[in-house]
C-alpha cells in the first residue's frame, strides 16, 4: 500500500485454474477464447502468485478481486458444476490465504441450481471470506 489513506483495488481480475482441474472436468475453452490460442495469456491467467503480484507492484495496485475466467462451470452438469465450483473456490482461497493483503475473490457458484449455489456461497463466505459471486 502506497499510503495509509488510499488503496488501489482492481475488480473482477480474471484468473484460470491449473489444467489438472479443467482436465478433470473435461473443460476445453472454445477456440474463440483468446487465452485458448495464446500461451502468454494463459500463463498470465494462471500465474497469480508471482507474475501478477509483480505486475500489481509495477502498476501500483494494492489489491485485486479475482474472478474465474469464462468459460466456467456453466458448461457442466449440475453435480459437476457443484464439485468444480468447490474446487475452484478452494484453489483461490489457498492463494488468498498466502497473500491476504493482495487478493480477494468472488466465489464461483453453480448458479444453475440456486439452492446449491447458496450453500456454496455460504461455505465460501464463512470458511474463506470470499466475496459474493
């Protein structure tokens, strides 16, 4: 933080999850998504703890609120979307716990099932202090 009065906060900063998670759910981004075609963009979406923090420092950004890049859980059936959302939230919460002054996140929720989405939101807010959806 540059001073005690002002913080620069970047909202809805996209991130992606490691291939081991997306492969588990057989998630393949359509070719229209630029990061599917560009290895540098993919690297930037994945490298949260090193590259992103360095770039935040260079740009004077104090905190980023992370949000999962599309396509996400919407391409999965309900049960897979619930499991995927939970895994993504656990993944990003681990990063936030290592760098609580630098990151917050919007919870990833299986919104196709409102009751399960509420359950996951409640879990992430209580367990990890993630922010809304």
